[in-house]
C-alpha cells in the first residue's frame, strides 16, 4: 500500500514538472533585433522652403558594425512642380540630381534605430524656360550647373521585420557656413533642407 502511494505521488510530481516546463517554454518571448547589415530605403519627400518640390530618393545603408554605418543617398528632385506657367513664361523642365555618400553611427532601441551621418556629394541642376508672349517671338533659355552638396542626415527606422518604415531629414551645410559666414546664405540652406518618408527593405 505504501509503495503504491509513493509511486502515485512520484508520478503526480513528474506530471506537474513536465507541465510547468512545457508551459514555460511555450510563453518564452521571441527576441527580434533591429540591427540590419544592408538595407535599401526608397521614399518620397519635399523641400521645406515652399513645399512645391517633389523628391524621389533612395538610401542604401551598410552597417559593417553595430555602431558604424555607411550610406549612399540618391535623389531626383522635380523643382517648383506647381509653378509651370507664369506671366507668359513656361517652365519646360526644372530638376536636380543629387548624389551623396556618408559615414556615421547608429543607435538601437527595441523596435527602431536612429542613424546620424555626415554626407558629402554633388548636385546637378538643370532648367529651361520659354517666353510664349503672343506679342513677341518665342524664345527659350536653358541653364545647368554643378555644385557641392554636403550636410548632416538623420534617419529613423521603425519596425524589426524585413519591411519597415523609414524617415529621413537632411540638413545641408552649404552654402552656410562652409561657403561663407554671411547670414543671407541661410536661404540657400533652407532651399535644400529635405524631409523624406518611405519603406525600407532589409537585404541582409
């Protein structure tokens, strides 16, 4: 009788132990890491000067280490998209192509990351306008220029899956203060301050 009782107690103890063990393993949380080695982040944006420019941009970011980040940012800017005809002057095209490369660091939280990079590159701008006044002959003029483009970029990635939300803010340092200390140069900086929002894709 005592042996049967002891055997019953032992079996009950083992059953409870297995049950608790299974319960503990089933509720163990899955840990996701926001650290990504290689990402591509296409997006759209605007310049903050008048909000009339449309930016189509892509950032490729490579993180060889947890705190080290490299980036390549490309954008195609349609300038003054809503101002195409004024006082008999027609804007045939007005666009800019920007290419920048940068290096910086990334800080991680549970489901997001924050990247700060110093960017250096160049900007090519071209536009053509046509005077279509019926009192005069039609005349067209076009101008193109190449200028340096460098500044600071902040990037926010939200989410830990393969696809995530991406936000970027680019603060130019040209023409003020690197080109000159004249406070009037800030107008040029504001014309190139950009906000971008898009979808990021984790490649590796």
